[in-house]
C-alpha cells in the first residue's frame, strides 16, 4: 500500500486531536475513494456525451447564473 503525507493547518490538527478515537487516515482514504468514484463516473458520462465543449460551457454559465439568482435572491 502506498503512503501519502498531508499538510493541514495547525488549528485543524488541534481540533482533530480532540477526537483521538477517530482514525483520520481512514477518513481521508474514504474521502479519496469517494472523489475518485465521482471522477470516474463523470468520465464515463462524458465519454458517452454528444455535447460539444461549447455546449458544456453554455450550460455551465446558465446553471451558475440560475444558481446565483436562486441563492442570492
């Protein structure tokens, strides 16, 4: 199994020490697995898509505009 070293802010480390019963490496590992699964799914969906890059950019702008309008209204 590979190893990875992470840097976190001192304040976060202090807070994490308050929960010493938690296996923080396992929490990180599960987060990495979840993110990888999301990225793999996105790649599978994108590979089947007939949308052009311009279509995606247009949808992205529209979604951002609508979300901003909804959440800031």
